[in-house]
C-alpha cells in the first residue's frame, strides 16, 4: 500500500511532536529531518492545525507543538485528512461477473487496510518506536 | 478501550490483584461478559471454568483482576483466558488468548494491560515466546488495545465460507 507524501509527512511530524508534547519544532526543523521542503510541510502542518492535532506557536523560537490525543488519534484519522482511503467504485447491478469478482477481492484488501490503520494510534506508534530503540540498545550492549 | 465513565480506582495507581479464577468468581464473570456482549452464557463459562481449572492447568490460564482492599464497588474488574495450543494449522506451540474483558466503567486505568502482562508472564514462564489472538475486524476497541500492547498481524490469515452460498 502506498501513501501520499502529505500523509506520510503528517504522520512523521505528529510522531516527532507527540513524543514530547512540551516540545516545539519549527517547520524547517521537521523538514530538514525528513528531507522535504518547508513549503510542502507548511501546508501539511496547516491541515493538522485545523484538525486540532497541532498548535502553532508564534514568535521567536516558535513552531508547532502536539495538541491532539495520542491515544485516540489513529493513523486512519490522519491519513483521511489528506487522501481518501476508499474502496473500489463498487459493483452495480450492471457490472459484469468479472467486475464484481475483482471488486470483491479489492474490497477485502481495503477492509483489512482500513481496519489496520484505524486501530493503530499515535501512542501505539510511539511505543513501537521505543521498542525498536530498546532492542537496538540491548543489541549494542550485548556486542560491547 | 472506550471512554472512562467514572472511576472507582486511582488511575495513576490502580490497586488491583491479578490471580487465577475461583469458582466464586464465575457468576461475576458471566455478569461482566453479559454487560459487555449483551449475551448471558452461563453454561459456556462453567464449561470453560471446568476445563481451565482441572485439566492441563500448567498451560491453561483463566486470570481475573479484582480490586485490592475492602469495600470495592465491583467484585471483579476484568478477566483474560488463554492456553497453549500446539501444531494446529502447523503452528509451533503458541499461547492463544481467546477471551478478554474489562469492566466498561474502569477502562483506561491499566487493568487490561495488567491482565495482558500477567498472561504474557505465564506463557513466558513455561517457555512460550509467541502469543496470538483473533479480533473481529470491526472491533476497534480490542484491536487498538492489542496493537498498543505490541501485537501485530501474524503469519496466518483466517478464512471462512458461508455455507448457505
């Protein structure tokens, strides 16, 4: 499954900010870390702000901080701000048997994708990232 | 796992005890399951109790969470049931969780997590290092909970057929 770049950037930015809700990051800082232009990211942050997931802080040292609920915001919530995760057009009474059969398969895949994205919260993603760091730390300690 | 509607525990430090089920808990298990699912299944739970407390008890776990201390409003806050299954579908021995419930009014207080950790510890202690469960795709509550505990899609896909088709 592929996600549009805006959806990916939005998830990366939310994970950066939600990891420490006290933290403020500028668009330039986030953009630099993920190798994207501030122009593109600014639009993404604006959309996240309108959805109440980030708060913009003006002035020197300003930027964005996380203002959502990490345990309640799912990947699907974020992605659907930027793109539609919809199924195929849907077979109609006029569809051929072949169109209907292919639709069944694509719907099955989409259902699983939606259920997966709708069950993973920002908090769960942060936990997963922490587990990876911990595992890497343990590996390094074992090698030392 | 759903909105908290009032609290009988201190969220920062829920005083609960996790232990093996006892016969006296069964009515509370049936009642909690009925509150959550809308279906009373006393015969099912009595059968589960018999099987999980009398046979292969070293690899079958029926755990309950109860409030620690006197004077709690609710006798039981949740339960989790699982067992080791081996070689079904060609799988190596693995711990299966097949029943899990937390009192709706006490969710978001770490009770589900304590039950999950407790059964994980039981499986680990007998050398089992994989745990599985099955969640209805539309049950976002349970799906999100198990995901938050680190569970991910496993190597099997469940298939079914409508025999009336």
